[in-house]
């Protein structure tokens, strides 16, 4: 359960929600709104555009889902013949579509609203069938949504509410074309809601452009609202990382560990090595079939796998109750990715541990992440796994005098068996 509650608002019924939705929230076993819910729900109910930043695991889904469903209840649709899509929720991954779709489906059940959840990697036909007669709320990944538009199965001209969950991810380059195409199909006059734990400076201008006179809500990650995650960094040689991971799993008796690596290949490789060493480990990445992806995640949530080795695919939004440990086997590319990765643990007030492996090669990059995140962590060493590799000589010095590898550097590198820069 979330610990920190806004001091002034103690109950969901003080937020202007209807009894139907209050019951739905009660059915979920929730007692009090989280800070982002306390702030965002009234703003969304007022039909304002909202730009919300709140930490990982702080309850952002209900912060938009509850007031949106309520808006549907307050403005009954004109006809039962064909339901126009009035709310569109975009998310960056298929797993997140399922997760957000489940919550909206729960809230929409009693009021009799129809929620359709669409994402790629599975046959499009059942989704087209499901959309016959329309839907009140659609949760979608952008690519599949556009496929459905092309098949004439989805019409977006009546959308009144647009949500971008993990908004900064949807606004970055990887989704730029798809997002532009979707936006072009929506009415200009609509309510737009952006939710994320992070908004990198690069996407701020794009975000601002999408919004009309927005209510800006920032739930600071200060003590009490901050996810309760103990962060550690361990210096280790590249080749010793799997052994160290095995050691940590055995020593700490870790049962549910989410391990992040840099590539799909590494997912398979590390998972295999752990499996052969007798640890129930399995990969989870974007080259697996959607069925396998869904099964793996469900089995992990159910505790069948001790370790899931994944890429940044699993870094956004995925909610695994009480997930105790996240390991960065390879460091993330950016401080933003770091925030999202470790945010898979320490959710809804639970405690979590996040351990990052720092090789000699990655030390400079790690320092950059620490600086951006204002992290002050000592680089630990684990007995038996003390690193011997040395950091590489500085690269790309642009010919700055005194920065070229010295003869001594070259000899040292040769002794370590790699080429100097
Ligand atoms: P975010 O999107 O901010 O990362 P989620 O919406 O996925 O967070 O919610 C994280 C977890 O917190 C979920 O397991 C959810 O059930 C739980 N949660 C949400 N709202 C509350 C609340 N008001 N009280 C307790 N737990 C909550
Ligand atoms: Mg979320």
C-alpha cells in the first residue's frame, strides 16, 4: 500500500468521484488516493489538459483512468447503435496496453462502458471483430492502432480525451512518425493528458505543444513520496558478472529478480547461463512471440521464474506487485532509463532493491548517470569478485595534448590483452 497520503485529502470520496467508481476503487482494496491521484483527478474532471510528472509506482494509471471513466458517465452517449471512440489511451508497449486495459475494463464494467485493448504481435482479426460496433475507450500501442485505422476498423474523429501514458517515451524519436499520424486523425478540440515519471528536456517543447493551457502537476520525488528503493552499485569485471549475479541470488535468497541487459542477444545468453547453473531464469524481449511474452510475464508475476532477463522493453510502466529486486547487469543508456528500470521495484509503497553492475569500461558512463540522478553511491566490491580490469584510456580526446595514451598506457593495455585507444 502507498504510505504517503496528501494531508488534506484522505479519502477517494473527497475527489468528486461517483459512487459507482468509489465502489470500483474499494473493490481494488484501495483506501486513500496517492498524491498524484489527489491532484490529477479533480483537474481531469474539470476537463483541463494535464501534464503530470510523478514517480514510478505512484499510481498514475488510476489518476487518469478514474476521472476519464467518470466523464463518460456524466455525458451518456447519444446512441447505442455504434459507440464512437471518445477516449484514446496510447502506451508504448503491448504489455502496458494489457495492464492499463485491465484497469480501465474493471472501472468500466459496472457503468457498462466498452473498453477495447489493441496492440501488435497478435492477429489483427479478433481486434477488428472486437471493435465492431465501436468502443467507448480504446487502449492502444500506436502501430497497431494505425493498422486498424488503415483497415477502417477504427475511427478517431470523435475522440474527446487523449492520454499519453509514459508520455515522454511516446514523444521521443522512436514513436515520432506514428504519433504524428495518430494526432492528425484526432479532433483539435479535445482534452489531452500526459503522464510520466520523467520528461527529458528534449521532449518538453513537444509536450508543451500538444497541450492547451495545461494544469502542470509535479509530485516531487521527495522523502515520503519517493519510491522506497535501496540503490547499490558494485564494481565487477565484465566476465564475472554472471557469477556475481548467481552469488547475490544465492546469498540474499532473491526469489523474483528482474535483470536488465543491453541487447536481446544478451537476454538469451545470460538467461541460459543462469538456467544451466540451476537458477530458474528466462529471457523476455521483443523478438519473442507475443504469446511467449505474455506467458513469461504472467509466470514471473506468479512466482514461477526466479529471474527474468530483459531489455528496456520491460522498463516502462510494467507493474509487478512486490517485485523485490532489479539488477542492471548492463547499465542503461540514460539516466531516464535508469529511473524507469529501477522503478519496476519499490512500487505502491513497497520496499525494493536496485543493484547496478559497473564494469571498468562503464565507469565513466555510470558517473554520468549518478550526476544526473544526484546519486551518491560508493562503488562496492564483493569479496571474491573484486575487479582487476582497468578503465580504458580516455577516448576521442580530439587531439588534446596530454590526453593521448602514453607509452605506459599502451604497455598496460597490452598486458591486459586489449588494444589501447
Ligand atoms: P505508475 O503508473 O505511477 O508507475 P501504477 O498506476 O502502475 O503506477 O500503480 C502502481 C501500483 O500502485 C499498482 O499496483 C496499483 O494497484 C497501486 N496503487 C494505485 N493507487 C493506489 C492507492 N491509492 N493506494 C494503494 N495502492 C495504489
Ligand atoms: Mg504507469
